[in-house]
């Protein structure tokens, strides 16, 4: 029984879980965190959210126990961002320093009230309660719906979570809830590399073999992206207020082809195919032979050191790096199959032959000799791209 700690479940039944290796302590912020801080302004409410169903007859104290165990298992939920001397660093505290009771609340939704409206209002209050400097990086709101199905809103500061992390958190949330409610032994933790350890390893992953020259050439070649249409109403530089949005739904047959047959035909992944299509369309719209994007990836690079395992680690790992693609603006209208196929292949090969995204981030934020810190990322010419394909 050595190495086990005892946890009381919501109904008083004791369950045994393996004690975790100490994952507390300070660490240098990762490049993506430094990028976010560089945007300026407060990041207190910089967050992501998820809504899940609530099991019938769940008790409030059971939910508190479930969340407390989740906090014990995932160090990211115990994160603090310490501001000091104009800079900042991360700190993971022990679970007993997190007052879970202050992070969970319950709201009654009367019969006939719009649950979606209640959730949006709850989200606004929850995100405003986040205080990463004080270690408050998550909030949960239980909506008790009269005559309907209850839902639970989970709001987590973005420094503690990303898209992949949500799959891990929701998986463990379900496993822990089943164990707590049944009184069974809690499932073993997944171990692996902690976010704090990975962040430390990342600093040593600096590639000096020409990587900086490549990234400097990409940034130097980015041209300004001018807005299309009538600009007479604009009094200055375009801002977010001047932007719009467009959402399109693809039918199931096209979606299936894009996610399966098309990537397979080029021995490519979904992201490479989608990015090639986007580059073709944007090149035609701009009449430009070059398309520059700020490419976002999952960022879970395990080759920063041997035996790194991030499969069950929660945190913000996202990578973000500039990519330049050479295009033919006439190709979109031409749509000649052989030429389009050749372009998709070139795009795939270009993406795979460039240094990896972690190389850019480490050089830019951790290596002053790279010269990248003096080069600003163009805010107009680099188009954010987060097309992750199938989730």
C-alpha cells in the first residue's frame, strides 16, 4: 500500500489513488505565453470554456470532490502567473493551496427560461472571476434546470488549457465522477511529463544550425495585406471593429472527402490540404504570388528530450510560427487538375521541409543572438491560421 494516498469520495467511501510525483515549483513562461503577454492589456479573462451534461442525482458535495481530485491530478489547474520586475514566470502550487469551493457555484434556471442565455451570462461572470496572479485559473458553474437537463460550465484560463487538454480533462472528469459516485477505487493517474518539466526542457531546445536565418527571411518578405472593397468609410488603419465574419457549412460528402480521401491521395494530412486550398483562394483574391500565414499547431513536441510523454498532460502547448507559400494567382480560376495537384504537393513539401514551429518560438523568445527579437511580426501581412482539421 506504499505510495498510495486516501481520498474521501462524496458519499464517504474511501478510495485509494497513487501519490503523484511532486510537480510544484516555478518555471519560465513558454513562448506562446510570452507572445500573449506581448499583446498588451490584461489577460485575466483570457480563457476557454466547455459545457457538459450533469449526471442525474449528482450532489453538490460530490461535484466539489470530483473537481478537487481533478485539481490534484492536473498541475495546470494549480497554476499561478507571477508578475515581477516587468516580467513574469509560472508557479505550480500544491493542491491544498487551491480552494475548490471558491471555484464552483450553482445557478437555478427556472422552467421556461432560456438555458443558453443563462449559460452565456454565467460564462461572463465566471471569466471575470479568473485571477491567474492569485492562482484562480478555473471556474465551474452548475446550471440546475427546472424541468430539464442540468449542465455544467467549465471555464479555464487559456494559460492552463488548450484544445487537446480539454479531451484529457473531460476524460478524467468522467472517470473520477464514476469512481466518486460508486465508491470504487479511483483509476490510476496517467503520469507522463508535467507541463512545468516540459517548459524547462523547451529552453534547451535551441537549434543554431541556420534556423534563425530561415525565420528572418520569412519575416522580412511579408507584405502588407490591404483590405478589399470600398475604404472610404475608414478614417485610419483598419481595426477589429472594421472586420466582419463569414461562416460556411460543407455538406457531409465534401467534408468526408476533405478529411479522408483528399489527404490520402497526396499522402498529406488534413491541415496541409486545407492550408493549400486557403492559399490558392487568398492568392487569387489578392493577385499575389505569395501567401504568408501565422500557423498554429498543437505544439506538443515530445522530441525536446528523450522519454517525454505529453499524452495526458494538461496545459497551453500551442505553437505559432510564420509560414510563406509561393502561389500562382491564376491557378484558382484555372483549376487544372495536374497543376492544382502539383501545388498541393509543393505546399506539403514546403511545410515539412521548414524548421519546426518550436524552433521558431525558442529562437524568438529564448535566444537573443538569433536576431528575431528585434524583428516585429507584421500585424497585417501574417494571417492567423488555426485550421486543425478533424478534432
